C-alpha cells in the first residue's frame, strides 16, 4: 500500500475534531458553531475513509458520503434559522438563544 499509514489519518482526524470541539465550546456566534460542527463531521469522515483505505473495503467511503449528505442538510437548516433570526433583528448570540418563538 502506497501513501501514509492509517495512524497519520487518525492523528489528523483527532486534531481536526479537537479544533471543532473547541470552536463549539468557546464561540458564541452561531455561524462559527456551525463551521465547527462541519469540521468535526469532516474529521469523522477522514477517520472513516482512513480505516476503509487501511482495510481495503469501500463501505467506509460509502458511509462517509452519507455523512456528507446529512451534514449538507444540517447546514441548510442551520443557515435558514440564522437568516430568519437575523431578519427579525434578534441578536445572534448562542447564550441568548434559549427559546425559539414562532
């Protein structure tokens, strides 16, 4: 097998996941929180693809594609909520957003 070993993929995946988790925990802007969640999902995809490459099986890659589809739908819903809140002149602070009123 050519290329880096699976440990390199997992190390990079863990590093990206830690960056995403810190972004979710430390930031208050909903856009930054969504971006951090995307980084965390992409790190999980990298781990899945690394294991699939190591095992020579394509099921991990197919599952990573499914996770990407779920992540895309999550971004659409999240950005829709952020735009709706911004249009209603509601402050975009995660600590203040404890209820959503219709």
